[in-house]
C-alpha cells in the first residue's frame, strides 16, 4: 500500500483473489467497466495471506502465487496492489479501513465487492457497513452476487476441494482457464 501513489479516483475491488476464478473475474470486469465508463483508474487490491503467518496459511493451500496472479491480471487493470495481510491491516478497525485504505489510499469512487466481503478487526465490516458509509465517504458501493456452477458457489475453497479430487476438467470450468502447475 505504501508504494501506491496515484491521486486519481478509482474503481476498486478488494479480496484475496486466490486463483482469480470466475467469481473474481466478475469483480475485475466490473472494475474495468467503471474505469472505462466513468474515467477512473481500475484497481485490484489483493491481500497476501501468506504474509499473515506461515502457521495460519500453508503455502501449499493456495491456488496461485502472487506472480501468477500478476500474470493473470497483467495489462487488464491499471493497478494490481499486493497487500500483505499484516497485523496492522488485520487489527485495523473497519471504519479506519474505509477512511484510510479505501478512501485515503485508493480515492475510491466505486467499491466493487462480493456479498460475503468482510474487513476490519474481527471482520466487523461487511457490505452493510460499506453501504452505510458510502454517503459519508463519497463512494458508490456495487455488490455482486456469487457465481454458481451447477449447485455450487464458485470459490477458492471449493476449487481447491475439487482440485484435491483430481477433476481437472471441473477445476478449469470453475477457474475459467486451465489450471497449471
């Protein structure tokens, strides 16, 4: 975050973006759409959970590395910000996160998230809080419904579960591209 220096207004989406699956793609496409139509910069802020602690997140339990995520999003968005999930970020109060990160750092005109987005200390912030504060801080919240494949919500957790079964065809359908090692 400290290396991000652009005072332009943005359309920003935030999350882990592990695998950049079809659900993530929907968020990225919406950010790009607002950048194109509203003349703002497109930003993907990806939280690096490996920085949180090796004892909480096993490196073997992620679908893609930071470098793979960068390759996947290269030349599609104006900024991909890899944000280590440090104690400072983890312990930040939800309103402080809105004020300091979403507005203070990214100058968000549009905040694009999924229905289950949570943030702030003890996950005290959610889409309802983002909706409540949008007028105060001057951004517009866009909440996108989860994408389903058959009867399952597409998520990194579900994709990892299917990957564990070896059903690479289904993994590819969930991701929207062929998974490689």
